[in-house]
């Protein structure tokens, strides 16, 4: 059996949470990147019991960063849109993320992420065999390629996409393209953009993320 990814756990203990958010960090970061955000969201949700799981991606060589080794969910070959990626590393991380997901009740699980982590959350969430509670993207995009099309809708769950209008790393058009592709395949994503925001998360965005999570939680009783 493969070893589970190391991860931080914030909020309610496993088995006691009403909602679990598996939150995937961006390229070159680790689970600590959103630790304070997770703690703040968990406190704001009380008395509802939210749990955040923040895994650390393994270190791997990243082609666009001159082959430097850093925490990464997959290797990015160039910054085209859609991204050119090493699909073998995508699927390797997908299996590791699914192993973490298997420990949580699927119908109470949100798969979320920032940037590369958001792309990974969407990739895994759309293909997960069980109906999860939702997918949340911050500054993310849809991973797609000739042999890796967006899968058609087979189950219904919310997809929330949040993105800065001036993001120089993952442009707003990437979010818009993801929305268009998802709608073409039967999904109903929502997109909220933030004027002047670059490749980061703002206080306004976090308030909207909290509201989105709260709606999903409330919908599940």
C-alpha cells in the first residue's frame, strides 16, 4: 500500500466533521500556505464543524522552472493555455489525492485548490466515482489535452470558480475557458472575478469562498 501524502489537519477531527475541505496548494508551496486561511474559515463556520486537510505535494523537477525540484502536483512543460503538462505526473498525484479522499465521506467532501492545486482538484473531482459535495477553484484552470478531454457530467454537484482579473500567471481567460468547457459537458459552474487581483487570494475572495462553502454545507443539512 502506498504511503499517504503528509498533510496538515485543521478544524474538526476526522469522523466528526460536517464538511471536509481537501485543499491543494499551488506550485512551489506546501500545505502551510493555506493553514491560516483554513483556521480562519473553520472558526468562522462555528458551530458548524468544518475540517480542512492540507496535503503537501511531493518535490519533483518542473520544466518551466528550469528543471528545478520543488513541491508540485505535476510537471508543467510550458505556459500555454491549456497547459502542456506531463500527464504521468498528473495521474500519479491523482492517485495520491484519491487515497486521501477515501478517508472522508464523499458526500461531505469539497475538493479545493489554488492555481496548480485548483487544476488538480478539478481534474480529480470530475473523475471521482462517487458524488462529492463540490469542487472549488481559486486562480485555477482546466487540465485538458487531446487524449484527456473534459469528462461529461454523470452526477450533479456545485463547482465554484474564483479568479483575479489581472492574474499574470493564470489569466482570467483560463477561468472563462474552464467555465465554457464545463458547461458544454453538462456542468453548471459559477465564476466570480475580482477586479485588479493578480495571482493571489484577497479578503473579498475569501469572504465569497466562505459563503460558497456555507451554502454547500447548508444544502447538505
